[in-house]
């Protein structure tokens, strides 16, 4: 019979969570472990399952305790696949500790952040500190998956019950090099699409009898990437488009393909909305279709543009007490003044921002999604202390406003 896990010890908590093979979309025992950890701390726990046709069912987790100003910690227990386990120096779900590091899938992204927050709350309870307000944990098993049956539906489920958040902290890995480097106070938007060009298949020796769609695709690629979308804004770096694939499905060297596709993704600043950006992309595609220099003497090509997935809008958090409380806590523990950033990819903060102000701070992300994903034990302890101080500072700021 195993001994109970000490919830004040982030190393023990993280090791227990890593040993749950919760590769998305499977729960893998991670939510059960989390429930066993937080219920003795006074949290009530519910685990709603959400479904949607064509996507896997996802079990989610919501735990809350206390009354008053409401701070929500958000994150996910699902992890990406391990890849070839032969590339790991230890089994990816063994939670091995050596040379001051804890190894395992999810150590950084983001079971480590969850473990540190749970430990911070447990330490406050162990010290007998009075409840300053309401604390909740909003945890999904769908962040690394389609993100359809996870946080976005869990937020709506909580709101339908009459719950309201005053602020949220997301424990994603935010630091590029060392703990204390960076707090995320917003995220760029994301928009993806596919451009399909219809041609006419034929023999390369008789191009006048065929119509090569690559002549147009090359022009589209040039139009999409050559002109900057913007120069960046006060809070965001410049909007950037990357072409991620050009494909004909044609393995032959002597056949002109009959169709070609181009896929792209744009990470955009607050100078754009998804709709205004779509308009600009269509303008550029049309210019390439009608003005391509590779189709001299031919009619304009037939082009179709398809938008892929759900676009994400850019957002910027404007909550001085939330940002100041977290920044001061990071500085107190690490001695650093963290950079306030909107760089990087998307996260579930893009959904939370519609419900309350949200910031993100977690571990160093250098090994996330890699073989031998790992976290320094010292960083895990420091993050726990940061979260502990942050809770005190944020609740104190809310009390000061109320007074």
C-alpha cells in the first residue's frame, strides 16, 4: 500500500501526476490523482465530460473552495505522445529524479505548474492562514488535442452555474531560458488557411496542352509573404505569415499536376481581427490570381480559399493589480524583473480572456514536447513559492480595493 502524497511537496505531487500516462485525449488517472490531492484541502470537485461529433469525449476537472474574490488557476493534465521511448534516458512516465532534475512527459508542459500551485495552496492551508477568497482549479484534458471539448466548454459550464472569476492564472511554461524571465500578458491571434489552385494535368513536353497550377501557387506564395502585414504595435510584435506546405500529390517528374494546394498560418497583432485579416489575405490571393507573371498569355487561374480550424483573436490583459501581484512575486523569489510579453503560440488563455483578466506564468519551456522532458527540482520549489506569494499579494490587492 503506497503512502499518501504530501500535497505541500511539489516534487511528490508532480511525480504522482507524471506517473499517470494521460496522453491526450486519455485521462490516464491524472484527474483522479488531482482529486485525491485537493479534496482533503477543502475543495469540492466535479469532473464533467464534454462531447462533440467527430472528436473524442473529454473528461475535465473543476475544483473550488472558499468565498470572496475569485482567482482561477487554469491548466491541463493531458500531454503529447512520448515519441520513440528509445530516445528517452528513462521511461517517460517513471518520474525519475537524478542530478537535481525530475524527468517525465508533462514535467514542464504542464503538470509541473499544476503541482506547484497545489503545493502553494496546501502550504497556505498548513500554515492555518485564513481564507482570503475563492480559489478554483479549472483543468482540462484537451489542451494538447483539438481543444473543442475542454476549456472553452468547461468555462461555459462554470458560467452557467453562476460562477464568476475575478482573475485567472494559467500555469503554462512561459520562461524561455530561466525562471523569472517572462510573464505572458496576452497572446497573438492565429489564423490558418488553405489555397487550392485548379489546373489541367498533362505531359511536361506538351505544356500548351496542360495548365500548371504551380505557376499560380508560386505567385500566391510571393504575394502572401513579400509585403509586411504591419510593423508591430506597442504590445505586439509584427504580424507574421508562414507557408507550412505546398503540395501537388504528384510523384512523377514528367507530369504536370492538375491541382496544387498551399497552407499557411498567420500569427497576428492587435492591428487585425480575424475578419479584417481574411479580407487582406483574399485581396493578396486575388492579386496573385490575376497578375501572376508566370501565366503570361493565359486566363486567370481558378482558386479557392478555405479557412481551417477556429481562428484565435489577439488579446492583451489590462489588469494592473493582477500583473503587479505576479511581477512582484516573481521578483521577490528570483531577483528578476520579468518581461511582460505577448510572444509565443496560443494557449487556453485565449478562451479565458472572455471571462476575466488572465496572465500566464510557469516553468522554463526548453524541454517541453521533447524526449527527456525535465524540470530542475529547484525551479519547481521556486515556482511554488512564487505562486504562494502571488496568492497573498493578489488577495491583498482585492481587499484594499474593497476597503
